[in-house]
C-alpha cells in the first residue's frame, strides 16, 4: 500500500480508504448495502491487513448507524486508524437548525458523531456539502474551535464548486482560521468534470483530492455492457442513481477499453479504473466500499496495479472531456505561460 501526504499537511493517508455507506442498511441506504457489525469487522480487518489506514463515514449514513457500527468494530484498533466523518445534512431531526454548516449544527453534529464512534477525536472532519446561507467565517470559526478543543484534527470539504473552495480557503487565510487540507469529490473516467476547476485548485493550493465512488457506483466494474441486460443486485437495480449518466454510449465505450486493458494485464476492469485514478495529479486516496467481501478484495487489489503510458493514453482518449471556455481559448493564446495546475487539464489538448 502506498501512503500519500494529504494536501498541505503532514498527514499520510493510504492510497485506498474504506468507505462505509454500506454499513447499517437503514432506510434509503439499504439500496447501497446492509453490512452488519460482523461484516464490518471482517471488512475492516481485510483493509488493515492490506495497509489501509483510513475509514470514511458520515453522520447521515443510515441515520448514524454506520458510525455506531464503526465505533464497535474498531474498538481494539482505534489508534491504528484514521477516522473521517462528515456533517451538513439532517441525520435525525428535521428542524430548521438541524442542517447546514452553522456553528449550532456543526458543534452538535460533531459531539453526536464522537459518541456514536466511541472516540475522543475525529481525524478528518468533512463539510459534506456547501451551505450558501451560513457565512463561511462562522463555519470556519466553529471548526477552528473544535480543532483547538481536540475534538477534530483536520478539516476538509466535500462536493464544493471551485469558487466555494477558493472562498473557503481565502477566508481561512484572511481570518487565521483552520484551513481545509483536502476536498472529497466525485471523479472517475465516466465523470471528469473535476478537471476543469477542482483539480487545478488542488494542485495550485495544495488541497489533497480524496475521491468518492471512484467506480461510479459500479458502472466501471465491467458489469454494465452494451446490449446486455443490467445486472441484478446492484445499486442501479435498486434505483440508487448516483452518479448520473449523461451519455450511456460514451460510458460503454469506456467500459470496453477497461475490459480490454484488464484482460491483457490479468486484472479486472474495476482495478484498471482505480489504477487510472491513482495516477491522476493531486489524488491522495480513493474511497472504496463494497457490498460483499469479494468486491472489497478486488478493489484492494488495485493498490498494486500500475498502468503504462500506452494504457493511460487509451483511457485518456476514450474519456477525455470537451475543452470548455475559457480553456480552449487558453490553448490558443496562453500556452506559452501555463502552470502545472493549468496543464493538468490542458496538456493533452496541446499534445494533440
């Protein structure tokens, strides 16, 4: 297992992180899986044996049950693991102050997560989504207080747009408050929108990238093929339609290349898709979760897979997003003075 520094921090995280949305299986989250305590212990042990050092959850996953299961499952190995959880959405109550990134909600949510996780501190506390009605100063001041109190150690954001992230970083530096060290985003061969703004920001501002649903909810596992029936027992079959698919034919084109490369390497399509992500600029860790132990074992196998230049080029060609404005204009007029952050998106177009 490779360990990578998380953004502008001294924290080392494993290239793969265990995702736990499948733990608990309550309400709508039953569509993603229903791993119980014994299953969770088994999967956590598999990850620890493979060198994984971070577990990711959220207070909203199965209305807190995911956190409760983790708290029980890691009681004998808490000091060996990094715990990451999130807050923003209503996990239980539905009152006007039971959501968002206000001081009121964040402090209450953090205290509740600590109790469910049976721990004194949270290693990585993610803001699960943007809140456009709470001043960023209030949110960061609350997080700063939680850091100073020893209840959380690092802060990250999730599902923020480029301007949301830059505003948060700017306020943190201007006010001397805790600065996010990472962003948790959706980024796959099927969905490369993050390359327009979020990846360049990550490189320029030293904000680590942690990827959620790196197999696009199983779409890149090789199970979904053109002109074949949709597989049973999957999230899609249960009508869990995150992430969206805007071009199904383009998805099938990507899957065929994944299958071809995997066959030649003695790997699986899922492992190839994960290996591609691990080679992308700024990526620190991929969150892998699984409905079954076999799926988890397969995902863990990606940590030792390396793609050569030809294989990376094939995947680039089949999945490359269109160059939108102002980037196409920059390829015409600014290519003599581009930074590494700029080139993370633009370089393939200059080479072409």
